[in-house]
C-alpha cells in the first residue's frame, strides 16, 4: 500500500515562509546592493550577505533536500563562509531559488512517517518535524541579518513589514489632520 503525503501544517508553513516570505525579501536585498556591498564584512568575525546566502542554500539543501528528501549530501559548509566573492548576484539568486524549489519538492513528498521518524542530518539525530522547524527558524534568522545589513548599507526602509490595518490607520490620520 502506497504511503500518502502528509498534510501537516508545519510543512505548509515552512514552504510558505521560505518561498513566499523570505526568499523574495532576500532577492530584493541582493538586487538593491552593489557587488561590493553583497561581499562587504564589517569585520572578520562577521559574514557578508553573500556568505549568508551561500550558507542558507547549503543548510536548506543538507537538511531538507538531502536529509529528508534523500538526495546525496555534498555540502562543504566551510566554503560557504570562506568565499570572498564576488560571485555574481545572479548566481546567488539562482542558487538560493533552486535550493528552495528543491526543498519545497522534497517537503511535498514527505509522508507522516517521514515527519516522525529519525533522520541523521549533519551528525544530529532528528525527526522530520525537527529538521523542518530548524530550517524555517534558521532561514528566518539569516534573512533578518540580510535585511538588517541591507538597511544599514543602503539607508533605505525596505518596506517589508507593516502591521495589520496600518494602511487604514494612515489614511484615517491624513483625513483627521487639523485644518491650518
């Protein structure tokens, strides 16, 4: 009997935040920066935006595509941080996009058993749920770093976030301005 794919909400949420929330924001950041800014490091203890993108692609591929999806794991983590670029912006975008696509495909193929069974990933014993949670959290963490660095380097509000109803409140404030 064939195993059916999972309908676990964690899987759907992880797909959404990687592909629809953070990937577009990271791409927007990369497009807003020069090659020099993408590879800038404030000091040797910090990573560049380019390194963070390579690291995200490596992490997602290792944990989801390989760890849960069964593809071969060829990750060389140290190279994600030692790269000094400038790899072209288009290469970074293409690599991250393809990795997220491959991860979404792997997530789509998961069964409930794949979510609850043990997997060895990067030397850790984790369930599929653990791996997915790790990747979504990790992706969010580094996307936030990329966004902050982009704001610091450009001095621009990237307008990625707004509170529910914020547009309505702004419109009301404009209408309620006192007459001069």
